[in-house]
C-alpha cells in the first residue's frame, strides 16, 4: 500500500475518484437527468460533496500519524483544493441558478437567512485556505503563521456542518447530519487530544 501511495499516478487517480461526482453532476445537468428540480440537485449535491471532501481533508493527518505512513501527507493539499472546488461550485450554483447572479438579491438573501450567511462565512475561510495552500504563500507567511492560519480548517468544518444542519432542518432530515457531525467531532476530538498529549 505504501508503495502504491508513492506512485506518480496515485494523485491523479485519487483526484479523479473525488471529482467523479462533479463530473456526474455536470453530465446530468447537460443531459437533463437530475430529476424534476435539477437546480436543487446541483446545489445540494455539490454542497454535500464539499462537506464530505472537507472531512476527508481533516482525516489525512490522523491517518498519516496513526498508520505511520508519511506518504498520506502528499494528498492533503490536493484533497483540500478539491473541497474548495466543490464549495465554489456550490456557491456558483446558488448564485446563478437560485439568484440569477443578482448581487443585490444575494446580499439580501444572505442577510435574511442565517444558514446562507454561515455558508458564505465557510466559503470565505476555504477561500483563504485555498489561496495560501501553495509553497509561495508558505514562504511569504512563514511556516508558523501559515500553520496557525490553516488551523481554521476546523472552524470551516464546523460552520459547514452548521450550514448543512440548518439546510436539512427544513425537512427534519438529520440522519446524514448526525453522520457528518460524528466524523467532525471525532477528528476535532483527536486533534484536541493530541494537543493535550503534547503538553503533558
């Protein structure tokens, strides 16, 4: 398995697997196979994929440490950028398909609906992380400040979870929320436990 992770084609393969749902959504939109409300299907599916890949991003470091395989680290930035890609697509679908790219209406909608505001705050955090995920940004910020900045990924995950919860609360459908909540809680708990262990 470790040898497989070192292969040059491992990254493109994992990226293809993670981006397959996006390709499926785009193909479905082009072929009109997303059901009676394709706009809702695009918005909701892309949002859930953003949360899902964000959870995978957070899981890379625990997986690396618990397995003792440093090779996992080479995938973290790529998976994080894919999470941002889904979040950007989610925002574009909302802005275009729901709001007709009317910035005034979008601003009013954000002010009126808290769960949209939380979603926008999540996107802003992910944008900051994506913009500083490259080596040039690390050199400019310095490793310590860069690490501090990138800890906000946990805040982004919590906000994304809250956004997802509020979205699902309209239909009293909390099954998936509980699953993602458990995953985020476990990953955040592991991080806090590690910090406590380092201080002992």
